[in-house]
């Protein structure tokens, strides 16, 4: 795991189209103190999976804004917040970045 994410919560969301993901990501980063860990395009569809990191409260606030704004332009496939990812989960998350 990258040390910059140690002890940070993760928020993950996926919409059915890239425009909704970009708008959602913009809303998230303007709403709270979060950083973008990755954006992975879906290989078989036109959407993307977005990962943001920060404190639990910042990630929750950013996710609320992201889901609200992105939902205006696309269909939400899934979303979650993990307050304290386990070491093995961090390894799996890192493996998907830039894939």
C-alpha cells in the first residue's frame, strides 16, 4: 500500500457512463478534503469505477455529493465507503489502479 493512503478511508462508486463519473468526481473533490486514488474505465461498458481517499467524514461527505450529482446523468451501479481497509484489501485496491 502507498503510505499516502495509510489510515485513510476509501470511497468507491461506479456509474454506467464516464460523464456521470467525471461530474460525480468533480462534486466529490469540491465538497470535501479527499484525493482521487484512481479511475478505472469499465472494459465492457462505457462507465468507470472511481476511488477516493480521505478521513471517514470527508469521504462520506464527498460520496454523498458524488452520488447526488452523478445520479443526475447516469445510473449508479454500486458504491461503498470502507472506513479502515485491511492490509489485504489495500493490496487488492492497489492492483486495480491503472488497469
